[in-house]
């Protein structure tokens, strides 16, 4: 059965197709949920609500572009609503991207994907949300501001802080000093 067949079956509320869709995307969507959740239980809750929303709104998918991309947007929407309930405090600072020192790319290439995700999970919640939305999901700062109810400038400064903190994590990992 093709992805298109599965989607069409889900539109018709076919439980077999819903199960196939879940099995196909559960791993990827759980990874997304874990990046936004405060803990494993919340990640499971986000995942459950995300799939409920996907099945409720799947008829709105226009078969244009990537279905996985459409699903990701649904899940990000659910995850950011969960985050908004936690009333995250975003602080403002005046920093530009040019203030960030760079790390030799060969150092970063030695990190595994799991190590990078672990470091991202160590970020304070506001930093982590903006980092995930901008760097991983590709949302603009204006879109992030709209999703999280903050100014685009706040999103930018949170990203700068997140990058700095990740940089320090990487440097500590490799006992490296910036020159």
C-alpha cells in the first residue's frame, strides 16, 4: 500500500490505514515531541494529541508537497500549545549573531546525532523551543513569534543564547578553548 493509499484510507476513517500511518511515522513524530516536551510523559501526550489532530484534519491535506512535512506542522502546533501552557519566560538581550565565536566544524562533526539532541535537551526551555523551531523545523522568527506569542526580536535573541550555550556544551565535551 502506498503512502497516498494510506492517506486516502485515513480520510475514510479506515482503522487499518490509521494504524499503518501511525506505524510509519510514530518514531519520527516521537523524536519531534521529545524535542519540545518537558519530560517523556508530556512527549507521549503531545504524540497522542498530534495523531488525533492528524486523523481529524487529514482530509485537509491537499496531496501537494510532503505529507510528512504537513504532519510535522500539525505536531509542532500541538507541541507549541503545550509549551505555551507552561508559561515560558523569554528574556530580552541585545546581542547580534556576529558576537558568537565559531567552533571548528571538524569538532562538531565528531558528535553523534544523539549527543547533539542530548545537548539540545539541556537548553533552557525558551532557548530549546526557539532553536528547534528555527534551526530544525525551519520556521522564521516572525512565525516563531506568532506561534509562541513573542516578538520576532525575542526569538532572535533566544536563538543567539541557545547557540552560545550549545557552543559551550560542545567545547566542554571536547575540552576545547576558543581562541
